[in-house]
């Protein structure tokens, strides 16, 4: 209601129980599709991705080993998942024949694919760490892939219901594309290969990383109020990028401050409860 009906925060808190979509919550739990609650809840995809990974942990435990059979099984699953991802991407632009074999490949869930690719990066982490060549190449790959993704979005993707501007698709769907997989691997490799010599910077990164889940949970409320989608109406590319950068910084900092305040309130409540007991 804070986003759709422009209600204030206090109204939303007072009417939180009244506005619960219980049917949608049940359907979401059964299907893993959080849009059953509300289409705006799509940004909470990570929660159900996490649940899927927990459910699949017994299988992941079997294949995430450096034994011959486990390694072979893991890489076959990765190959199937990547091929399915590429085929799905092609189907965005070209109508492909309905082949049963393609549906078999799609059995590999994207979240599971990310976990397996993450494990592959983990076993090769010593080759990535503090490697300047990896840092440069992965950094370039990240920039190039995201520029390609941006151009594709602006020219080919469908109408976005939030903006009514042609050229946008639901941006959440990008996590399932082959371009996003390359982007994620490149970003991880770039950051992991960067040598951090300062202990203070290392501690700051750890401190900030501890807050990111809370930021993720509430950032969309700020994002919608900042109206970051408005950048699509800007004709000049450099102004568009400037608007995006400023909007993202405002969203991140505001979300971070809210998370810190909520954590402080939680700490005070926990201490008060302990004293009472």
C-alpha cells in the first residue's frame, strides 16, 4: 500500500494484518512464486531461491565433492542448466519448435545452477585470488556484458507495467539469463581477485556485507519512492547514467540507515527483555 496506494508508513503499520493476502501467501508457499501475494513482491525472489537451495542441499552435498563421479555429475548438470538458459534466451527473440528434450534440460533450476557454478569458482579460488589478469579481464567482461544487456533491454524487451515505456521487461527475470550468469561470475571474479591490503577496508566490507540482506528486504520501498524507473524518459545516455547512479546511492544509503535503526531497536528490546527476566 505504501507504493501502490501512496499510503504513509504509519497507516501501513496499523493496517498490516488487515492487508495480509493469506491466500496469496499459501499459493506462494506451495508454488515458490511470490507474485501470488502481489506482483510488486517479485523483488523478494531471493527468499524463495534460498528455500529452494535448502530443499536441494542433500543432492548438492552429493555432487559438490571432488570425487570422480560427483565431479562428472556436477558438470553434466551445469552443462544442462547452461544450455537450457541459452535456449530460453533465444526463445525471447525466435520461436523454436516444441522439443521434449528442451523441457528435460529445464529441470535444472537456475538457483541450483548458480550454486554449482559458485562451487566451481570456490575450488579454483586460489587461482583467482590477488590475480591482476583475472581482475582486468573479469572487470572488462562485467562492463561489456552489462552494456549488451542494457542495449537489448532498451530495444527488444516488453512493456513494463510500472512505467508504461516500451523497451523494458520485468528486470527480475534477468537473473535467469545467460548474460546475467556471465555478469555474476565476472563480478565475483573481479572482486575476489582484487587484493585488499588495508585491514580497515577489509573490516568495513565485512560490516557492510552484514547489512546487505536487510537492505535487500526493504530497498524496493525506497526505490519506488525515488522513482528510479524515471531514468528511461531521459534521452541523453550520460544523464541517464548519472540519474541511475544518484538514485542507487540514495536508495542504498537510506535503506542502510533504516536497517541500522531497526537493528538498534531490536538490540534495545532484547536487552530490556533480559533485564525483565
